């Protein structure tokens, strides 16, 4: 009875003080906020939902460059940031504090990003909606084609894509009026990619591929009806949308494209580029600081390459050694299949060594595929697409088989480590499989962490039994030099007024990449300012944290534990990751 009276008095006092014993804790409020926010993000970005195995919005494609979508996205970010700031940060700890800091930074960057007119530059030869939509429509990407409803859903997405194209044309016209247009070289490389899907002869259309394997159990009449309405949507909606975009770009936009290539040349471009550097690196480094860092890294790696070249009997200046590598047919693949098989042959070899460096191995599988022909000429040497979290779709390691002479065999081991295991597939699949993390941490991420991990994974080659062939060691150093050059070239292009030709000359002088690769790389940096900078920034931070932990812990340092600390909290902004690792080191030092 006495306990009941005390409890009643406590409740009365709590209400008298204007609060409730049942008010959610800061931790519970944060969890509810980030999950509610993520649900709204999925609804606003239906193809992202599809990629994660959430099929509620499979009949939609967001008009993400339209004014309504941009207003809704900005309003969501502002509401969520205001709600986050009402949660007392000093009342949080552990995973909650990591989530809070990562979430707030993500929202701050989203809000700042909305002030820059990226929507006026909606097409490029890289990762633009027209290219991604064609990948989806191939039947070998994120959109499922297992049921009749799946086909009808994609037909609905064709309608939304048509709307997106009309918005893109309107935005590009607005950009022309405001002097915010793409460099001519970007437009020239994007145009043939769009033309590939705009022809009147649709017999070879990538969008017809799902019709080669219709859902099981359909009668002949049902299969015929599905085929007819699906082909009608391609003929009447998708292909005409690509044709409208092609005709506008060819007839109006290309003549208005600019001869300059740097983002800094546009109105407000210097501030825009400074923001892009913050967004992709999650660090506060200026363009000048990154440029100087790149120059130092290039000199360091050049010394290592010079020493290794001397070991191989090629003393002297590196440009001559690079030319000998470019022209050496020993390193050329004779066929696309030979190149693909070189990568596939590494899987068992690497997998056998992974337990030496990692305590946990992801369960998700991945496939190795060639880059689709329509985008291969402008694509990077390799890329990766995440698996579906529910296991319905494997990860995809794309290998570019265009111009085989530009794909030297001595780079295969390093690229495999970067894209597959223990690189992108390992990191992304593992994050998705960690239970208990908020979804925005399991499925999100930032460029510096994700690409930084990929490049750091390359540095683990020797510890994984790779690089036994000295030319594979050359390949690993070439890859690192390539990423160091990006720091110099990207900032040179967008902050210092470099020309495309100067950027290409710098790349060719400092790395034995083929001219095909260098052209694609430099034009990628032009189309995607700052994205390529993040690789080296992230890798340097991972390597620095590893050395800091090893120095502090001495004989107690275990690389497997360190990698778990890096990976098993999901992809974090670098500053948040660094703070977390400092706490991790202190806890093990005491």
C-alpha cells in the first residue's frame, strides 16, 4: 500500500511539473525520427526503395528534378533537422550518438545542396537517369520482372520517365537562359547514349529484353497480350521520350554548351564546388588543400613506382617505363571472356584469405558482368551495384570490356579487391546485414567512406596473398597513383581553371593508363565534380586510423577487430568515424 501511494505521488508531481513519466527517451525519439524520415525518403525515391527490396512503389519513377519533388525533399530535410535538434545530444551515447551525428550532417548537407542548381544539369554520360532507366529496363538490374504485375509496373515507370524527360528539357532550357550549361564534351558523350534508345527499329532495344523470359504459368493468350501491351509502351512512350531528349540536345542544347569545363566557371561555381567537396569528402578541406595533398601523394607514389621499375630492370624516367607498359601486348586480353575470367578466377583465392583480416564475412553473393554496350565507351574500368537486402538479387561487379587493350592484366588484382572482396561488395553487403542499425546507416553512406574503403581494400592485397607477381604490384601502385592524380586534376579543373587537355596530359605523365582510360576519367571528373576526390581522402583516413590504433595498442592491436570497428557500424561520415575510432582506441588502451 505504501509503494502504491508513493507511485501515485510521483505521478502527480510529474504532471504538476508539466511532464510525463511516459515521455519517450531521447534514444526512442531519435529512433522514431530516423525511421520515419527514411520511410519518407523511400516514398520520394521509389527506385531506391525497389533497390532495397521494398516493392511498394515499383510503379513509380520520381520526377526528382521537378519543382514539387525538390520542395518536398527540402521540406522533409528541414523538418527532420528541426526535430533532431530538439533531441538533447548530450543525453545520447554509443550507437545513438553515432546515428545522431551522421543524421544531422546528412540533413545539413542536403539543405545546403538544395541551394545549388544541380537540377539544371540533369544529364551526363555518367550516372544519369536516362542511363539508369535503361539499365532498369534491361531486366538485369533493380526492377523485378517475375510477375505480370512487375511488367505493368515498369510500363507505369515508362510513363513517369516520359514526364522526367519533359522536365529535363525544361530545366536544360532554363539553364541555357541562366548561363548554367554543361561543357560541350559532356553533352557530346551523353548524346549517343540517349540515341541508343531512341531509334525507330526497336527489335534490338534493351527494353525488350524482359520479354525474352516471361513469367511462368501464362497461357499463350496471356503471354501474347502482355507482350503486345509491353511493346506498345516501349514504342509509344519510352522510345519517343528518348527521341525527344535526343532531338532537343542535338538541335538546341549542344550548340549552347560551353567550351569551358570547370564547375568554377559557372555563376556561383566556386562556392558550388566548395560545397561539393564538403559533401563528397565529409571533411572541411579546401580545394587548394586537396590540390597540394594530391601533389604530395603523387610524388610519394612516383618514388615507389620508380623503385619497383628499377627492380624490374627499367631504371630511368617513369614516362618511358609507362610507354613500355602501354605497348606491351603481354598485358592485353584477347577477348571479353578472357578479361571476365581473369576476374572470376580470383574469387576463391581471395575468399580463402579473408578470415585472416576479418572476423565476419558477408553472406550476399555477387556476379561479374560486362558493362552494357550503350554506356561502355564513357564508363570507368569497373563499377559495382549493391545486392538486394532480401537476397533476391546479387551484387553486380561491372567490368568494362570496351577497348580491351585499355584493360591491362596487371591491374586485375587491385581492381578486384576494390570492387568485390574485400572492397565494395564486402563493405556494402556487410552493412546491410548488420542487425539493429537504423536503415539510413545500413543502406546509406557517403562517397568518402564507400570509395575510401574500396581504395583501402586495395592496400590489403599483400596481406591477402595478392601482388606476388611484381607487375601486379605495379598495377596496385598505378591504381593508387591514378587516385592521387584525381586530387590534383579534379581541383585543377574545377577550382584552378585547368583545361581538359591539361588534365589529360597530367594523367598521362603520371600514370601508365591508356589514353582511352584517361579520356574517360577526365571527362568523368568534368561531369561529376568532386566525386573522384573522395577516394584518396577516404583511403588516407582509413590508413591513418589504422596506424594510430596500431601505435596506441601495440601488441594488443588486432587487425580483425580494427576492421570490425570500421565496418560494422555502417558507412559513417569521416569525422564521425574518426571520433568513434578514437573512443574505440581509448577503451582498449585502458
